[in-house]
């Protein structure tokens, strides 16, 4: 709704041009090995179709700034959320067989898997000697 009705006027021909332009952009970027977002391509194509009239007032620039701020905010939010989940998973206290006073694992191995019996054996820590 925000892209289709609020950003600029979209008709059938404009919609076709937006979809085709975004699809070609994604195909070219994929061929070049570039990571792109289809949503970003859609918004860029919508801006391009709106600007094709030759007037800047055909685009709701406030709506575009809201979309852009959402992109930036999402990056920041996801970064902090992932950092929090990682910190919780790696720094949470858990029990060790020995010694019991250790609050976190200073090593790299968190799970012990026995490939001979193909089963999970428990938690361990590679940093303990």
C-alpha cells in the first residue's frame, strides 16, 4: 500500500514497468553476484516511473523518506537484536561438569556430539583444560 498508492500513482502500464524494471535489476545483480533487496528494487523502480513524467511533484518524497528511514531503522534494529541474541546465547551462565564456578565458556565448542553413536552427549567447553 505504501509503495503502490502513497509513493506515486500506479496504473497497469506503470505497474508492469515497475515489476519488469525491478526483475531485470535483480537478474543483473544476481548474475554479477551482488546482494540486492527486491523491495529496494521495487521502490527504486517506482521512483523511476514516477519521475518519468518529468515532474518532481508526482512522487510523495515524505513517504519515500519514511520508507528510507524504515530501511535504516531495520538495519540498526536487526544489528542490535542479533547482538543481543548472540550475547545471551554465548554469555549466559550454564552448568559444567567441572569446575562449577565457571560462568561462561571461554572456548569455542558448546555442544558435544559423538559421531560414533550419532548422538548428542551434552555441553562442553574447548577452553577448559
